[in-house]
């Protein structure tokens, strides 16, 4: 049987500090998988440079010249983690039998890839890497992530808890995945929708090997909002419920006010007026905001702009001559 061509997709944004170690460790994995005849010896580690401002691309370029198993793709600007991943997966699909996506910072134990491949050979199309413990993450990160999974599952979005974007996809799962043309890609929400036979592999999460998190609080919140509003219309429904409740309360208050007027007990109602003014104003603004979030998504979708642009592609040029793979 032909050995599967594996591509490991690694999104990188300003990762010059970790890249050397990451490529060494991933090469170790690739070599041992080749030796154990689990993957084809052409298999690739594909670094996706997400518009880094440091030397990331120079490093990727030089590694890919000196190592036949390393290649890279340079995006024309910063598209964010999900955009970089999407670009990598789209490129990798063309020649790979299976792909693994992993962050550049070595927080996810690279050895799990060996188990991923075992599962692939057992016939699984989707293998999720799941963090066993998160004690190396900060208290804040752990709990904010937990709260996020809880909210998502309450909203009816099926996600694998403690699974980020560390996973294996077979070619046919990847093909299905690439048919999802949505603008705000929230990849870990889409993968469970693909179906196919899936399984989990547990591993310990380490601290970032070097450098700082490229996900500051602001990006994290935006990511969470995107995740929720891309997958659930529950916020819009909630809005309707709140609106109905407010309306009913309004009727009650109206009747109360009329009764008061009739029995002539009208007092200067400044307090109640101010409270209701602010409350209604607030609810309306929240409502408009939530609607705006969805309208904005439709707006983006309708424009159907390309979701990423590749500036340089070492990966493709490496395989131009033997695309028969
Ligand atoms: N990343 C990216 N583009 C960005 C931000 C991050 O490609 O705009 C990459 C980054 O290089 C890393 C991965 O996404 O490989 C996850 O980022 P990070 O480790 O900073 O996030 P955290 O683990 O702190 O959530
Ligand atoms: Mg990280």
C-alpha cells in the first residue's frame, strides 16, 4: 500500500524565537514516522507565515532550502490564526493524504502526532488532540476558555472541550471542510459538523517554548464573539425574548400609571422615569448591537472576498514537478 503523504500545517505569526526548535522537534517526529513506514518520505512540514513583521519568513525560507521535508507559504499580510490555518490547509489539500495542524509555539506535545497517525491507519478521518491538563496555562486563560466552552455548548454549538486547532484530518474530511465557504471561519466549530469517524488523543499542554502569546485579550474576545455569532442565532432569539418581556412590563406600567392618574395620586416620578429611560435605551442598544453583528457577517459574506492571499509559495514549487503524488 502507498504510504500516506502527511503535511503538518503550522501557522506562524512573529515566531522567530521558536521556529528553530519547532522545526527540529517536528522533523524528529517526521523522521520517526518515516522510519516506522507510517508516512511517505516526501511528507512535509508546512509553515504558514501570517504576515510576520520579524524574521519568520527568512527562517522558513532557509529551512525549506536546506531540508526536503520543510516548506512554507507566505501570506501577503496578517490574516489571523484561523486565516493562516485555512490557507495552509487549502494548499496542503492539493497533494496530501492527511494533514495535521499545530501551533508554532510547541504548547501542544508534538509526540501526539505519532498517535494521530496510528489512529489514521486505524481508519479515523478526524483525530482531535485534547489537552489533558491545562495547569501550564494562566489561571485567566484556563477559566476564560472554560467559560467559553460552557457558553458555546449552552448555545447549542457542538465543540470538543479542551481541543484547540491541534488535529488530524484525512483527505476526504479536509475536502468536505474546504466546502465550508464561510467568511468568519471558526474552524474548531466546523470540524465536528463534518461527521466521519472521529476520535480523541490526549496529551499534556506545555508552556509556550519562547516568545509571547499572539492572542492578547482583545483578540481572544473577538475570537469568542466570532465563534458565537458564526454558529448560533441564540443571541438574536434572546433579544426577542427580552423585547417581549420589556413590552409586557411596559403594558403593566402603563396600566399602573393610568390608574394612578385616575385616582389622582401623581407624584413627580423622576426616579422611575430615569430608570426606565436608561433601561430601555440600554436594551435597545444591545439589540441593535447584536443585530449589527449578524448584519456585518452577512455583509462580509456577500462580498465574498478571498479569505487569504498567498504571496510566496515554497510548498507548491517543491512539488510542481511531481504532482502525480
Ligand atoms: N498566529 C497566527 N496569526 C495571528 C496570531 C497567531 O498565525 O494573527 C499563530 C501563532 O504563531 C501560533 C498560533 O497561531 O502558532 C497560536 O497563537 P498563540 O500561541 O499566540 O496563542 P495562544 O496559544 O496563546 O492561544
Ligand atoms: Mg500558544
